[in-house]
C-alpha cells in the first residue's frame, strides 16, 4: 500500500510538472522517466527484502522450538550407576566379568552394606556391558572366556581363584600379560580373600562343658567328596584307623550324610554333638590353604576339636591350643596316641574347647565384602599410578602349590 501511494503521488507530481511546462523538451521527459523508474525499483527491493527477513525469523523460531521439543521428549540414556555417583569422592567401579551365580548372595549383601572407606565410593557391577566404565575387572578362573575382551589402558584386571595351584583353571596364551592383580586365599597376594578369618570374641561362649563331653560317645569323623588327592589324606585316615575309631562320610567314606553343602548343615551339627574330633583334611597341603572345612567349626561355634593336615604355619591364623595338626607329629601312630590322651580326659578335652570358644571366624559372605572394599581402597591409594602386569600368574604360588 505504501508503495502504491508513493507511486501515485510521484505520478501526479510528474503530470503537474508536465502541464506547467506546457509539454517541455523531450530530454527532460526522458530524465523524469528514468528517475521515477529508479525510485520504483529501490522501493520494490526494500519491500521484498523486508519480507524475506521476516520469513527467516519465523522459520528460525519454528526450527528452534521444534528442536527443543524433540530434545525434551527424547528418552535420555541412563547409567547403571545413576544415583550412586558422588562429586565429592572418587568412584571406583568393580566389574565381576562372567559373574559366577554362586556369589549372588555375596553381591546382594555388599550392596546393602556400603564400604566405610573415606574418600572413595565403591560400586560393584555384575553386568558385562559395564566393562568400559569400570576401574577394575575381576575374572574368575572357571568362567574365563577363551579370548579377553577389549581392555582400557587405565583398567586393572584381576585373576580370581580360591583353588590351589593344582586345581585352578589357568588362562590360555591369549590372556598372557592381561592381569595386574591376583585375588586368592593366600595372605601375600594383591587381594586376599581367605575361606575364613579368625577374630577374638569380646566375651567367650559359655557352655556346660561337662555335659558337652558326656554326650560325645564317638571318637573321630571325616567327611570328604574328592579322592584320591595330592595330599593323600585318604591314606593318612586309613592309617589312623588302625589305632583310633574314625567314621568316614561322603563319596570318600562309607556313609552318607544328606546333600553336600560347604556351609553349615545338619550333618555338621550332629557331628559336633556326637564326636570329639573332626578331621578337616585338605586335598592339597599348600601355603595358607585352609578351607571352610576348618573355618566352619569356628564360624558356627561348634563344640568339636579340629584336626588338620596342614598347611605349615597354620597357627599364624588359627588360634593355638584350639586344633591339632598332623605336621606336628612324626607319624599317624604318634598323632593317634595324642588324640587318645586328649579324648579320654574331660579336663584336657574341655581345655581345648574353652580356648576355641574365645574365637569366631567371619563367614565367607563377610570376607567377600571386606575383599571388595579393600580392592577399592588399594586402587584409590594408587592415585592413578600405573600397575605392573603379572606375566606369570602361577609364579605367585612359588615352586609348590
């Protein structure tokens, strides 16, 4: 409208000038026409430019609005650790790769009871998809894949086994130079996770020891599911039976006692009531290799005296005067003689029980939690320092097992 108004105004002015000049010269008319054409062209250009700019602003506004809507409505990816991370502490994520199902209860207990480590938030995952966000990756010897997954340079990989050297499934050559740490029952490895841990009670257990001794009508008991063994425990038991009475249970024995269970069961409870000695013989005599066979007798406060077949220096973690070891005697005959002496005397026998009742062993579920918290703490203390690779895993066991 503005363009047309200007045009008509200019047109009327031109007509008036033409009339007043009484049809002036042709050169003047040409100049006038050129001037009018220039004005019209400029005004038309300004109008078009104004329209284009206005359209661009509307299009831009629409585009940004649509983009915001799509961004808002899109489902954002969520981390499996959402809600667990803290900006005030260092977070260490442990992934247990190809997680063994028998540890399920251990993991659930760990998640219920957080680590008390200061300055570090310890998270445990059993989801293999968390590999790339994990600080530490634990591989168990029996669930190890044939080939290793892709490793991030900053990660620490841990080889886990609670078996001794002879019964561990060792990784193939594809895993060479893959592990920095070892988790094992041994006290000297990077992460120690023994089958038990003896602690002294604040107050000793109270029993009617005379009644306990009176109820024990049987002498010794041995229960095992694997034989023959490297330690030749079955032969030692057979030799002992020449001098003392020992009842044998399990696949290595003559009697059955319910379903095999490495933890507390009714069989073990009945043994502690009826028998004086429990032969907690291991399949191999290896440094620090004491399993639940002996630790359960402490963990569940069972009123029976353990007899072990090793390892050497077991008294460094088992309380003295609470057990007997075959390694302290020259022969099965000499051990049998000592067991007869103790078993026939209420004073001597209850003396062992009273000393044993001053202690208890942590259960494996508690030791698992301690090991995971310790793992986080060790890595946190390193402060990002590079951890050396262990080129030969078996060497940690030394020449023996």
